[in-house]
């Protein structure tokens, strides 16, 4: 009977060791998982910041496009004005020749 109890105690101690090892492994895996989660959260924050920066740069670029369109429109208007003034100048020179 004492021998039987000794065998049972040895089996229980072996189970306890296995349970302790399994617990340590699970704790280690949990800590590893938490570290991975923090790394992913940091990556996500960096990616969101990069997206926001890219969106701001795109907004700035689109603003430049609007300004460029405005400048092109002004340039076209000035060229038209230049042509009209050139035509008026040419007409005045002809009139002056005719008078002179």
C-alpha cells in the first residue's frame, strides 16, 4: 500500500512538472503574442501617420494644380491682351503712315 502511494506520488509529481512546463510555455507564448501585438500596433500607427502625411501632400499638390490652372488662365488672358494690343499698335502705325 505504501509502495502504491509512492508510485501515485511520483506520477502526481510528474504531472505537476508537465503542467508547470506547459504553464511556463503558455506564459512565454502569451508574452511573445503581446510583444507582437505592440509591434503591430506601432506599425499601424506609423502607417496611419504615413497615410495622413501622404494625404496632406496630395492636398498640397492638388492646391498647386489649382494655382497652376489659374496661372495658365492668366497667361492665356495676357497673351490675348498682347495680341489685341499688337493689333491696335499695328493699326495705329498704318493710320500714321496714311496720314504722314
